[in-house]
C-alpha cells in the first residue's frame, strides 16, 4: 500500500516557466513533508520542507504548498532552469518517529 | 561539514561472499538510516539507529546485519545475499526524529550480487 504517491512519473517544462510537481498521501498521521531532488548516481538532496501547521513555505525559487483537507502537497519551481532536471521525491513523516515514507518520484526535464 | 560519506561506491559480490558497507557523518546527528533503492522506485527504509541503538528494523532479512559502532559510523554487513538484493544502498542521518528532522543522504553504494 503506497501511502505517498506521485502520480506523474515525468514532467517536461520550458526553461523560465513554472514547474509544478504533485504529491498525494493517504495517512492523516503525517504532519511533516519534505521534497528531495535526486541526480543519477547520487543520493537524494533535501530541498524544502513543510509542517502541517503551515500551508505554504518558500525558499528562493522553491515553494511548497500543503492542502491538508485534500491530503495533497505540491512543489513549485519558478523560474525553472535546466539544472533543475532531476528526479523529485516527496516524503512524509510524523511526530516522534524516525520513519520517512517516500513517494514514487517524478522525473523533471527542463528544456533549454 | 554537512556530508555523509559512503564506501565503497560500487560493490560486486557473489552469493557466498561476506562484505560490509560503511557510512560516516560528522554533523553530530544522532539518527542514522539505511535505505535500499531499486531502479525507478523510491528509497525503502531498512534500519534506523537512534543514539547508537537499533530503533527500527523494517522486517529486513537476516542476511543484512546493521551495526553502529559509534555516533558517527554506521555499517551494513552483508552475507549470503541473493541477486534480487542488487540495488543502490543509501545511508542517511538526521539530527532528530521526523517532524522537523531533515535527512542528509550519502551518495550510495551500488551493489551487484552475482
């Protein structure tokens, strides 16, 4: 049972435009969410996180939105750059645990 | 130093071999993790050590044996593996537990079992 899902396996976006990556979850216990970027042959790199007490968090070109009622979060990248081309994973966790549940990943390709 | 290092980068082993994967961090993190990642799949949690004690074992077969000799080091001992165990093995560390603790990942060890 996949508790964290990324329904789009891939996404292509023109350079300079907005990239929107989506993530859905089923477990209402989750209260902390993270986005990671992964290049081939490297480990995932932390990008941005959000706790359930917020509905938005921004860091430079990256913004994460959380809709708790819909159990949905999204990562917006504006403007998209060719160096953003990678696989993006969302992950979820909850208070007092060391467990992080990862989504299936979305491969983003930013076209120059 | 915000780096998690893993050795070796690549490992090829036979089904009767015994080998070990090593992971090191010097960020003062007290939680360390082993994940397994197959191609085009998300990382799957295997083990978590918290303050050098095994905190989580996700029903991993006994042919994988973790060890945390001290707060900076994490090993994964491998014995009698199967070809289906071939994968990227990722180590990670975090300062605290979830809900506030971002994980820092190492580059992984690409394991091939023949």
